[in-house]
C-alpha cells in the first residue's frame, strides 16, 4: 500500500511540475491570420484524396464552392 501511495505522490508531483512549466497560451488574433470571411479566393491547384489535381475552377459549382481543409495529426 505504501508503494501505491508513493507512486501516486510521484505522479502528482510530475503532473504539477509539467503544468507549472507550460507557458500560458498566447491569444491568437484571427483577424490577421489567413483569408477572412468574404475574401476572394486566389486561383490554386491541389491534389485531392483520390490523387486528382483540383483547381478553383474545377470545384466551383453554380452556387460557388466550399473548401474544407483538414490537417491530420499524423502527418
């Protein structure tokens, strides 16, 4: 039982010291990063999930286009 208590104390000390060393999150000004709502998208080309090259013109439909960019955590 004493070993379990010592282990819990050690884990708590490590967790608290890790949290204490983590710098506070910086505020991000979203008005200054990337395109904003209503901005005109520049022409581009990119490879889609099927390996085909897509351009702004190729994805544009009669009502416009919606782009969804997803950055995977395992890149």
